[in-house]
C-alpha cells in the first residue's frame, strides 16, 4: 500500500499526537499508579520475590522497638511481608524513635545506681539490700541489712541485724570464720551467734570532735559485743577481756588480733574507755593510700 505524500505529511504533523495524548492521560496514569502500590499489599503472594529484592528497608510496623538496628534483618526472614512503598517506612522510622525517646530519659534520671554484694550472692552473708542512705553528711550507696553469716558451712545468726556496706560484711564473715575455728579448737565449742552492737549510726567520731563523722555514719563500721557459743557460754568483751589468761579472754584477744589483719581500724578495751565493752571494727581510710591500720 502506498501513501499519498499529503497523507504522509499529515501523519508527520500528527506524530506529536501520541505524546500529547500521553500528557493528557498522565494525570490519570499517575492516579492509577498511585492506586497500584496501595492495592499491592492485599495480593501479597505474587510480588514476593520482586519486592523483597527491590525494597531492602522494610517493615518497621511489626517491630516498633529497635527500628534502626533491626531494619536489615526482617527482610530475608519475612519474605511474605510486603511491598510497601519505601517512603512510608521512612516516615515511620523517623517518627517512632521520637516518640520513644521521651520515655527512657525520665527513667535515667530516677534510677538508683547500687552495686550488688558478691558475699551476699554467694550466701556467705545473709542479707538484703537497703535503700541508699543520705542523711546530712552521712551516706552509703549500697548498704545491706545483714542478719546472719555463713561460718565454716553453718549459718550463724547475729543477735541484732546490722546495717553495713558490702566490704564490711565481707570482712566480717571472713573474720568471724577465723574466730569460729579458734573457738572450736581452743574452747571446744563453735560460735552459735555473733553478738552485735552499733552498726550504721550518723554521729561524730568518738573522741574526734564534732568535725569528724564516725565510720558508723558511712555504714562502714560494726561494733561486736561478743560471742555466744554452741555449748551455751557467752563470751563478751565487757566481762571477759580480763583476766587475760582465761580461755574466754584468749578467744576475745585472738579475735581482736585476727581483726587487725582484716579491718583498717580495730579498737578494743585497751584503746580507750569508750571501747571497754565492745570491739569497734571499720574499714576507714587511713593514710594517703588507705593502707595504714589502727589496731588498739
Ligand atoms: Zn564503733
């Protein structure tokens, strides 16, 4: 079939027509295209492979938490998931973290940072955590209420619970275990109870003037009054320190000497009149390197 030249020219003139037609229908096409992605999620099975490969960053919706880190993982694990426009997820990822942020901040402000006590975890010390102490100059971040000690495999009660820190509780159980072994060897009876006196108390140091706060004010000191033995005997500093030659006095003096190897401060009847009826034990810092000890 041959074209007439005029007809051919007319066709040339009409060539832009398809383009024009496209422009005319573009809005409609865009409208249709807009509809397509939205309707895709419904027929999920079909586009699985394509969409998984084409749209790496996906699915924030099912995982509201940890959006940033988890974004990459869900893709291979959940192929059935969809085919949503990359745009919407991006909006959600930016908006959700903003919503989540306000929550953690107040928690950080209100959290109380305390430390656990290994001696308590192991059972060497029977205790429970107490809230932080903040009473004027007196303070203790992680005080314990100790009710018993495990001495050589036995649970030995304290005659009254003590509030002290983990370091003191740990030194105390080690020291009391040593005294218990001595009691069994020298007095043929083991310790049945530890007679405890003052522990935490916010007060100035005895004989140190008002300017010095006692280690008791930092839950860093414990007073021990004496021991109750399994055979019923009681050995107390006030009554048994002297005469020095009795088995009971020897037990007390042995306990005093053993304490000097574990605490930085040990004060007994020979220190001053304030300590005639108990042994004061603490872990206060003496000297520039906290290695000096006071044993009286
Ligand atoms: Zn004391």
